[in-house]
C-alpha cells in the first residue's frame, strides 16, 4: 500500500505539471516551451532512475544511498529496495514539479507582452499561497519543500495564464472540402458560408468561396466580387492581397481566355503595392502575358519539340515544309515584333521571328541579322549559341548557296563549342564539303583539254 500511495503522489505531480504545460501551449505566446514528454523523460525519469539504481548496491565500492539498504546483495532484495526508495521518488517528483512550474512561470513573464500585469497577478496570488507553502515546510521539513513549491506556484501560474491572450480559434472547412470531393457544391458553399459567419475575417475561407464560384459554378463574376470585397478588408496583409489578385488573374486566363482582364488586375495590384517585391512580380507577369486571346490559344496548342539533327541541319535539301500560309506566318511575325518592341531581350521571340523570316517568308538576310543579334547578346546559353551558329550555316547553304560563308560558320562552331553535338554535325558537314570539292576539282581536271 505504501508503494501505491507514493506512486499516486508521483503521478499527481506529473499530471499537475502536464496540465499547466498544455494550458501554456494553448495561449497566444510567440514561442512554446517544447515537448512535455521530452521534458518529463529527461528531467523526472532520469532522476528517478538514478535514485533507484543508486540504491541497488550493484556498483563495487559505492554503497546504497539509503542506510537501511546497506548489506543487501545486489537485486536479491529488489522488492524491499523498491519499497524503501518509493518515498524518495515522490520527493524527487515534487521537486521536479516545483522547478518546472517555476520555469513555466518565468517563461510566461519573459515572453508575454504585459509583464506588469503578470507580475501584479502573481504577487496577489502569492499573498495567499506563500503562507500555505510555509505551513507545508513547517509540517514536513525540508523534504516537503518541493510540495511547498507546488502549493505556491500552482495557483500563481494558473491565474497568470488567465491574463495571457488565448490562441484564437480557427474555422474548420473539412466538411466543406469533403462535400466538394463528392460533387455536392451547393452544400459545400453553405458550409463555407456558415464558417465565415463566425470568422468573417478569415482569408482562407473567402478564397475557398471564390474558388468555388469560379471553378465549380462557372460564376467568374461572383468570384470577382468576392475578391474585390476581400481585398478591401483593412486587416489583410500585402501578401494576401497579392495572392488573391494573382488567383483572380489566373481564373480570367484559364476560364475566359482573357489576357486583357488579367493584365488589368495585375496593373491594379502593382498600383496598390508599389515599390517592392509584389510590384516587381506583378510587372514581370504582365510582360509575360499574351497580347490577346488568340495568342493565348496558340500557346496552349502543343508544339513539336525541335530535336538537334546531326546532319540534316546543314543539308540544303532538308528544308522544312511550311506549315503556315503566308498570311499566317505574317501574323505570327507581327506578334513577334510586338513582343520585341516591349522587350528587345526576349530571345525566344527573336529566334521565332528569325525562323519565320527565313523558313516561311523568304527573307533570309533579315533572318540572318536577327540571329546575329542573338549571338551578340551577353550571357546566352552555350547550347543556344551553338544552335544559332548551326542555323546560320544551314541557311547559308540552304537558301543562299554560299558554301564559303557556311564553311566559315561551321569552323567557328567547331572552334567555340568543340564538345557540343552541333560541333560533331558541323565536322561531318565540313568533311562532306571538302570531299565534294575534291570530286569537283578532279572532274574539272579530267575534262581539261590536253596541250600539244
């Protein structure tokens, strides 16, 4: 029975500290003391284990800590050891609990924003609890100091936590999301609205409602109205405003194929959040938007990937068949010009423009000028530079029949990018050119008239 009694005392100390610990975690303090389980094992568990093992007398030259246990042979009297050490375990638990409560109280005082109020509440509680703690020490002696600490610090800590702001409750949208997964969109809408009636400033809830209107009900105007009302709330951060407006721009692009509306929304965001990262991101995205709906649809169409060939790029007979009529090629070329007018460093637009000029519109000299501009741009990828040199050589052979210019470009490609696949193809083409030149020279000599 005595072991059970002291076990209950030790367990009560642990439960008291655990309750105080979790009440502290439920507050709105900026930091937390960490894991209670880890603190309990490292602090109380290790101390109790050392007390018990130290009284077993199993270490040579080190007698048990309790005099009544001297002479027991190792663990032969384990039951007696346990009975005699149980009061010590309870005492250790009381000191551990008192120290932990004091540490938690200090944590609250350090991390709370209203230290004066915490100090005042703690002082008033101490007027009652300190005399009671003194009676415990008077009745039990110094071994009861741990219990006295609990009597003093327990009410002080709990009344102090009452003046610390609690963690605000959060809305739960799990039921709404579950109904969305089952296609019950109207019921999901009412679940979201029910939560927003209680937490009307919740950003995530309003975004979920707007997404529901836009993507499930097809009501983009309703989603736009929700976002417009949301971004006027005074407690919203700049980043939340940015997220909401970028999402609205996405919906206009994806659901209505309306780049102009998306550009207007991003321009409003740029004006609302000037001079920072949000404005820069909005401006960058505006520059990347398609000019109109037709260009947006073209971007969505799957385009074949150009794979580098090892021989065909420099073969005059390997010209690609036109997939566009002259009118379509001219329209695409004009769009490239518009992009280059907005951003002369748009390498993708300039390369497409050059290909259209050479391969679709027959303006090879203008196309060569565009590729030379690309090669003159600083910090371009080496792979693209090799590709552009290969294109120049191919166009010289294919469209202009200028073998000397093509050979010079091939030699430049080999010298500047010797390890690239284009260099191997260029070397093959050079070897072929030299072989053809030798054959032509031999034919010329064979047909020359014999003198004398």
